[in-house]
C-alpha cells in the first residue's frame, strides 16, 4: 500500500463527498438488515397459525404488514445504494481526471533526455491503462470495501446476539478464506505487474508499427511485422492467462465457504430446534438469509484484494515517472521577455545518452536583428546550437547568453515564447491545416493564417485540397509531402511573430526556385528580428549578415559570403560544388 499513498492528497481533496458516500453506505446496509428478521417473523406467524395460536385474520394482517415492511426497506436500500454509487464512483472519476492531468503535466515538464530513454507506448500505457487500474481502487474498491465492512460490522454481532452457536459455526470458514486470499494476493501482485509491463511493450510496438506503416509497406515487411505481433500476442495471452488462473480461484473458494456455512446453519440450527434450544425454525431461515447476504461481501474481499494489488502495481509504475525530476529547471518565476541578442561563450556540450561531444569551446555573438547562417557537415553540431538556444538541453561547460543574460537566469516560458522554431523534421498534428498553422498563436485570424501561408509559399497547395485550410491531416502530417510539411511549419513560426527565428534545415525538401521565394519572404518578415538558418545549401546562407561554419563541434570559419568565398576552405569548396551541380 506504500505506493498508493500518493493518492492521499486526492482523498483529502474530495473527503466530504467520500464521507457522504460512506454515510449513505451505512444507511443502505442498515435497511438491508431489516428483511431477514421480518422473514423470521413471517415464518413464526405461519407456525402460530398452524399451531392454532394465531387466528387467520390476524395472521393475514401480520403477513401483509411484514411484506410491506420488507418491500419498503428493500426499496429504501436500493435507493441509498444508487446514491452510494453516485457519490463514491463519481469521486473515482474526479481522481482519475486529476491523476491524468498530473501525469500529463509532469510529462510536459520532463526534459528531452527523458523521451530518449522511454518509449512512447510505455508513456501512453501509464497515463491510460495504469491510471484506470488506480481508478478502480479509488472508486469501486472503496465503495464495495465500505459496503462489506459495514455489513460485517452490523451483521456478525447481530448473528451472535440472536444465536451464538449457529453464528460461530457460520463464520468458522472465514479465517481459512482470509489465509487463502493472502496467499493468492501475493501471486496476483507479481503477475499483475508483469501484465502491465507487457501492455507497455505492446503499446510501443503497435504505436511504432502504425506510425511507420509507410516504411513497412515500402520494404514489404508486413509478414515479418505480423509474426512479431503474433509473438507478442502469444506472450500477452500467456501472461494474462497466468493472471486469470489465479483470479479464477477467488469466486469458487468464496462459494465453497458460503456453501459450507449454509450447511452448518441448517445442520446445527436443525439440531438446536429439535433439542428445543431455539424457539422457532424461522431463526434458521433468518440465518440462511444472513449467510447469503454475506456471500457477496465475502466474495468481494478477494476481488478487492486483486484490485488493490493491481492498483499498487500500476501506481508504482506511475510514481516511477512522477519522481523523475526535469533536468531543465525553470529557476526564474518572473517573466523575462527577450529581445534577440545571442552569445555563445566557450560552449561545450556532450549528449548524455550517447556521450557524443557535439560542441567544443564554441564562441560567437549574434546581435539583435541579424540573420546568421550555420553550415557544416552532418554531425558538426549545427542543430545542437539551436537546441541550446531553446534550452532543450543545458550546456556541459561555458555559457549561452540571451540579451547578455545567462540563459538559466531567464524564465523558461518567456524564452520559448520569444522563439519561433522550425525543426529539421517538421512535425504536424492530426488536425486541420489551419489549426496546425495557428498552433503557436490560437487567437490569430484566418487572414493572418492565409498571409503567413503565402509567405511560406504553401497557400496555393492548400487551396488545391478539397477542404482547403480545413483539410484534416493524417498522423504526423502524412497527408502532405515533405516540402509541404516544411512550409506549413514555416508558416506556423512566422505567425507566432517572435523576436528570434530558428530554421533548422527546413528548406531541404523544396526546390531551389521555391527556396529562393521563401527566403525573400523570410527576409521581409524577419526584419529587426534575429534569425538563424541552419542549412547544407549555400543558397540559403549567402545573403546572411554572417555565416558560421562548424566542423566536429568547432567554429572553423566565420564571415560574410564574399569574405568566405574569397579564401580557401570548406565554404568556398561547398559553393563551387553546388554551383557546378546547378549548372549541370
């Protein structure tokens, strides 16, 4: 139960609703206890009529009276049971809502390294299936648990008051049952954990398969993926059946123990009646009803134990992630709007997961309003520069300064609000094109959206679709071509209208003519704004105020197009190669 202590804050939040639910539960059970005693009285009336101690008219009146009391208490018990579900089950839904929000909010605060170490399917399973298992503990388990506890607390003392010997034999099987439940519960806990871990594994596999379906089809790997899915399904079936085999012991054991209790009631009660130790045979009928009333609560003990074990296993998996601290901490509460000056001061950076040193003692300054291009071979550290500016990572050594303030001393939200990023791998959501462009600025008008789409030279493509800007994209924007996705991403960044633009090789999938048009539009849109363009093309860099050339994380060349083209080196060679390719 240690892991489930995390939910105590939610129980405190909804304590009043839970208290009302508990009171309603007690009232519902008290009304349900009325029926057996009036069944006993009804049998005694019949016995009295048979023995001529009660007249027929009186017997009829008493039976009618008792039947009406039984019906009334049954209706009231049913009404309060309904109200019990409305209060306690609703609380479990509130807790599910709060817990999902807590997990999702924490996911968003975690750093990029966390997502490199954990798979999407596992993250999805913990916020869905695991939270659902916890909800079962926070609602049904509490409701039925209180129901059973109230019934035990009221019914067992009542049974001992009415017939101690019969009561003793009736509850004799319960300790054996409790011992068996304890043993089985330990096995359930282990097997539940394995099932939840498998569900994460299977969710990851299916998510990756569906996302990569185009690659699977292109390589003709459907049979291979099908075989892997079958193997996983067999593994899941085996784990689930192993869990079900243990679960299957609960109810038969409950029914067996209840059956034994009924036998004891009939046999011991019959002997006592024949020996004159009890006055009426109605007490036997009353106890049989009591035993049957205990059937569900006793049976539910095993089910509740199973729920608690599963919930604890799921909450342990949730807590594991909730205890993860974000590597990137927002250390400043006050808003710190940024203007656009960027300075790298002897920056070095090594990726923790791969231990690859991406940048080594890198220093440069970009003044507000300048356009700077960053060129270099694959793996030279170009994208890492942009990731450090957006503070997706913190530097290993040195300092990144924005407006001459160390980046860690800026409010993280303000920093990212002041930056418009177009990543190398353009990511679009399964939503309309309009909403994808408005992603960073929901209050934007349709006219603004169209204007920025024109600047990104994608407007004509969009209006060519049957639903124009209302076209719903497939997952990750699969409806669009690579170039169209890049241009929609550019339109999104332009619409945000930040003080710093970061373009990470975002024109690689467009032709040179379209690239030239986009660059001209970007130059107009980014006036008085700091712009960094990462590219492999000289055409994207030649009009920049300065060009930085990186190699193995080091700055090897810096200057304007004319300056770098006038000296031997990487830039001149790249320019000549691309110029000759263009001429050919």
